[in-house]
C-alpha cells in the first residue's frame, strides 16, 4: 500500500446504544483517551485479528487439499517423538 493511501482518512459513522456509549466515554476518561481513539483502536485490533484468522483458514484449506491430493502426512508417532524431545539435550528437528 502506498504511503499516500495509508494517510487518507474516511469519515464513517457508527451507531451505539446509550449504555455502550456511556461505557466507552467512562473508559476513555480512565485511560485518558477519547472515545474516538478507543473505537479506532478496537476496530484496528479486530480487523487485524480477523485478517490473520482468514489467512490461516486459507492456509489450512490449501494444506487439506494438498493432503487429499497427495496423501502425504507426518505420522503421529513422529510428531509425538519430536514434541517429547523439546527442551532436551537431544532435541530432534521438526519431522518432514
């Protein structure tokens, strides 16, 4: 994304019920932040978390499709042995 695209802001309205709005104002006072700042931070965090979730879901689908096509998988025993070796002097490399 270009820097000029990142610095653009767009006004967007959000309707909150009175109770949530009051809670947001109170939290803003406690944190010495505006309700607007808190909403932006919350939305940014949510969007980032959901983007990560969607990327992981996409990767999982690709892995599942590869497995269905190839049948290649790491046996449970190999994974168990690898995990059991963690933290020991003879830690094993990740099975392939």
